[in-house]
């Protein structure tokens, strides 16, 4: 079972931020596989089958894509942003590990611009020094791990980017996140809420942990927290390149 599978990042929303190699891969595809809103971004055309699936079935989606690739189809799995950041690239390898008969499929990961970098670029350079990215969803890990990572990253003075910050099914967790961060970083720390970056619905708000409210984030928001040196200059926010 050979074949080729492409896993591509569509960037944060703006067409201009899709890389040329992803555009070529999509133009040559016979099948595009992914979560419903991401597949909706792909133009329909003759000879192309779109396979839009629910978000909760990542492994089945990945296995299906590998099987189609093994059968000789030109399959592209799409993610928003970068496929390696809380997205389908790792799911494809996990599926491959579970189904050894698919392990000879040649997989190509095509990077994309991830939400935190698109957001940071709109704001200035808030991630200009050491930073980390944390997925606040507890779908795939216990909340206790999230809490521990938040505290340790804050104590190490990392700037942070938070993906999947707040969903309707677990609104209390983002409230807890803000409480932990206030405890560790104090009320003056800069926090940025960047929603639907590079789309017509884009909304960016800079505030402090003292003023931040849980309702400022939803599932279309990436939240950036500065480190202890992050500061404003005019309408920009940046983190100096030196520390200590
Ligand atoms: N692979 C994607 C992340 C998928 S997880 C990437 O690299 O960007 C989904 C989360 O990404 C959302 O809950 C939100 O936190 C963030 N996100 C994705 N697109 C975004 C955008 N245009 N603006 C702000 N946040 C975005």
C-alpha cells in the first residue's frame, strides 16, 4: 500500500496567506478531507471530491485519507493555520501507527501560518522573545495538566499563546485560566485577544490581566499573554529580544 498524502495548512483566513505550494497541491487534488469549516474554504471544481467531517472524528478522518491515498487518489488533508499546530498532521501519524498496512504511504506536511503568528504580526511583536503555545481544550488531556503547564510557564516567564481558549461547553475553564495567570503574573501583565485574525470579522483587543474578562475570548480567538517585559509603544505591543 503506497501512495502520497498531503497534509496542508490553509493559514488563518486570508487567501493571500496560503502558501503557493498549498495552492498547487489543492489544484491537483482529487480529494480534500477536513473539518467542515476548513473544507468550506476550498473552491468546488470538476474532479474534486470534498469530504467534510465533524471535529470529533480526527482519527477516522485521518485513516480514511490514508486509505484513499493508498488506493492512488491525490488526497489533501486540510487544517486551518499550520497542520502541525493542534491539528491534523499528528492525527495522520497516529492513524498510521494504529494501521501498519498504511505505513508505506508517503506523507508530505505543507506548513501554514499559524494563528498565534498571524495575530502577533497584527499587534507588533508580542512573541519577540521566548514563548510557548498551550491548547486550553481539555478534550484530549486532563485539566490538571493544563493548570500545571500554565503555572510553570508563567513562573519561567514565557510569553504564551492560548489556542481553543473558551467554548460553550467549558466556559468556567477560561475563567480559571485567567485566575491562575493573575495569581502568577499580577494584574498589570499585558494580554491580547485576537479574534478571526485576517478575516472580515477580525477583532483585536489589548488589555491587562486585571481588566481581562472571560467573555473577551471564544473559539475563534487566540489569546496572547506577554512576559514580564512586554510593553506598548504607541498602538503596538512588543516583547524585547533580551531578558534578565
Ligand atoms: N492549526 C490551527 C489551530 C487549530 S486549533 C493553527 O495553526 O492556527 C483552533 C484554534 O486556533 C481556535 O480555537 C483559535 O484559538 C485559533 N485560531 C485559528 N484561526 C484563528 C484566527 N483566524 N484568528 C484567531 N484565532 C484563530
